[in-house]
C-alpha cells in the first residue's frame, strides 16, 4: 500500500494505473488511510480536512463544501471546530477516514480501516465503501475482520510474509478449496465409522454431523457408500470453508 | 494554490493561533522597551562614554586636560591619537569617534548626536590647555549620523534579536518536522505531495512568520524608543532594522534546512535537544563572537567571521550597524551565505524525504545519505 501511494520505494517492479506508470498527479487523486494513523493534533477537524482536500488539488470552495458533507456523513458535524486531539479515539478514526475520502478519490487504499471503530462506525464505513465501489471507485483495504471482508469484498488476497498465497473472488476461493470437504449426518452409525474409510484425511464431529476432508482426487461416492453401510444417511453436503478457515489453512 | 503555498499557509495560520507566539512577541517587545527606557529612567549607565580623536600636540594637550577633569562632567573619555585632521574627521564620520579636536586644538568636529557632556568636557579641557582667563569656546562643526556608542547599542540590540529569532524559528522548524513525524501525519502528507514541497512550504511559512514578528518587534522598538526620547530615529536606525531583516532571511535560509534535517532524524520531541545541539552551539558561538565585532568592527577576526557562513548572519550585521564595511565584503559575505544555504537546501531536499519516513528510532545522517545514494540511480525520487 505504501508503495502504491509513493511513500515507499519498491525494491523491484512498478506500479501502473490505467495502463500507465503511476505519476504524482495521478497519485494525488488517490485516497489513503495509513496503518499508522495520524492527523495534526492541534488543528481543528474541519480545517484539517480542508487542508488535505486542497493538498490533493481541490479548489478552496469545493474543499469546504466537501468537508462539510463528509463531516456530516461521518457523524462529526458537531465536533467540526474542535481540535483533533480533543476528540475520542473513535471520532479521530472517523476524521482519519474523512481525510482519505474528502477529495473524492479515484482509488481508495485503506490500511485496516475498521480497526478501532465501534459497531455503528463499522456500519457507516461499510456503507460508504459499498457506495464508493458502486460508483466505480476501486476500494482496496486490509483487514483481519474476515467476516466483514467476506460480506463486503468482491475479491480477496491472502498475504503471508509479504507474498500473496491465495487470491481471487471469495466464492471462487471457497469453491476451489471445497469439493474435498463434506458434511455428513448418519443416523444410527457408530461414532468411528469414518475411520474405516481409507481416503479420509481428517475428520471432526461438528453439530451432530461429521465433517471430513478427503485426499486429493478421492471419490466422494466411496465416502457416501461407506456412510450408507454405516447407517441411514440424513445429510451429505459439500462443505465450503469460511474465509477464516481458508486463511488458517493457507497461512498455517 | 500550489502545494508549497498551502503548506506555508497552514504553518502561518496554525501558529498565529498559538498563544505562545504572541507571548514571545510580547516578551521581546517588553525586553526591548526595558533596554531602551530603563537605563535612563533609573539613572543607570554611570559616566557617559565618549571617544575623542586628536592629531598634533596641542589637540592632545586639550584632550589630556579634558580627561583630567572628566569626572566633573560625568564622562569617561577615550583618546585616539591619529596622524592628521583628515583621519580624525573620518573616525567621526565612520562612527568610531564622537568628537575630533582639529587644527592644532582650535576647532572641534562632533558627530551629530555626540553627547553634550562629552563636548562640554572637551571644551573645558581645551580652555584649560590654552590657559588664561576663559578663552572663548571652540567652534563646533557637527556631522550627521549617530555617535559610535549609539550605533554600538543599536548593533547590540540587533544581534540579540537576530540570535533569538534565528535560534527560535530554527527550533520551530525542527519541532514542526518532528511533530509531523511523531504523529505519523507525514505519511498522509507524503501520499499527496512530495517531500520537497512539504519541506519548502514549512520553511517558507515559518520564515515568513519570523520575518513578520521581526517587523512587528522592530516597529514597536522604534515607536517606544522615539516616544521615550531615548532613540533618535534617523537613517541609521532604519538602516539597522533593514539589516536585521535581510540577515534574518539569509541566516534563516542557512540554518532552517539544517534544523529540518535534524528534526527528520529523530522520532520523538524529547530527542530534538540532542540532535540539534551542534546547530545550537554553532549559533550560540556566532552570537558570542559577534560581541568581538561590537567592540572593534574592523578587527581581522571580525572581518573574517563576518565573511564565512556559519557566523556571517550574526557578525556581519553587527559590523554593518556599528562600523563601516567595504561594499565588496558585504557582497562576498552575502554571496557565501547564499551559496552555503543553497548547498544545505539541496542536501536537505535529498535526505529529508528519506529520513522523515523512518519512524521508530533515531537514524544517522550517514545512513540516510547512503540510502538515498542507493536509490538515486533508480531515479524518480520525489
């Protein structure tokens, strides 16, 4: 993210935007929320947003209008004239978001935007991000709140030690990892019936059913046959992993 | 509005809101008023000092008699023996003497605002030397300009104010840089503008603020001085104010970028003192060295120190106000200071961007320099 915003020099490679190497004027149209939060502590919230909007090349009148609009939207209208340091941490976080959004950026890059927000703030931000994306603005953000990511994102990339270890649309990722995991409920079976199936790698009991993972390329029909031998099969469904499970698997 | 102007504007607007700026301005004006008004009001200062230039034995005799009875006139005279009348006149014109005894003791040549008691003492000395029953007083020719001691006083006040402004505003640059670094706002700033724009805007904004404060202080000083009758507002005073302004700008250009780089090297406000210590010492040393120039503006040491950059911004103004400086020395001094400032600005532009983003612990100038040297061939450094 820092390399995209030009704060860090790449060791290797290049950043391209709309097919061209990224330059400063194009970068000025980006909105950024750094992981290390920071605003001028003694500056008034509204002055701060106006300043950042203008640094991004917005004219004075428009900067004031946009600031008023975003402060209202972020619920900071009442504290607009207070010094930033006197705000609660949650409100400082909202002001930080304002600084990333106020110049109506063409791309949003947000490093852990949800951390430190109360549930209401999370809802407000989620709605803003969805709305920006609908308006055609690519939104890139990092987060460890994977349920939120699952709900919001079209595509994810999982990074381990600086390398992308999995990436793609959330549904594709889940489906790709699925197919080898099955949830089976068998009535009247002995608890260890699964142990006799040779292609089962791992299995655990979950909510009255068994969740098993088969070897690569194994035939799930053999598993179904084994289940039917063990008792009455009430349920046999492919188990798609949650993003959190996917994350654990690829990062472990 | 370009980014540099926006950054400069923020510095000025935000700092004008800080009470500390107004308090410091008030204190400086109060101290200035004290220096101008108090000594006279309280009768301090003791005997009035005066320098008398003499040539020839008769003139010297008059001066000796004047010294002999100087206590009666509450003056303290310094006699400078010179070879001829022309030299004696020049000393007065240059402000190095208040009074000259000319034509073998038959005429006096006084600086326009030479103290009356000094003139009276020398008149008395001359009468005593010529003997007889009270010969008529000598004709006095006056010469425009301030007396040497007045000019010394103005130069002293000027260098104290210059010292305060250069150190204070240099320090403000350093704390401003560290504030942006320690609050991490710098990362957000540098995602929008280049390090050079941020550095230039900050230095220009704070520098303009310093100049504005200087103008305000100068104006207050002149008004208080004139109102109290302690300061004869003439061309010398106006020139002195102009000299201080000019050398504040030159000195600030020289020191401020160094303060900015120093600030960029440390992560916390607490470490500013340590990292700026070499700069503080340099400015303090220049300040004390300028006192030598106050006593003798034409000494070799004063001349050398007024030419070379670290000390020039404080020694040259003292020489300009207290004495007479050849034009070529002024030009050379300004040229050297501007060249040194340009070099420092280039250095600062190169290392500031690399240093200011290294948060966490203090970095060394050498490490930052090396890092920028490695990245330089890749180009595209902002």
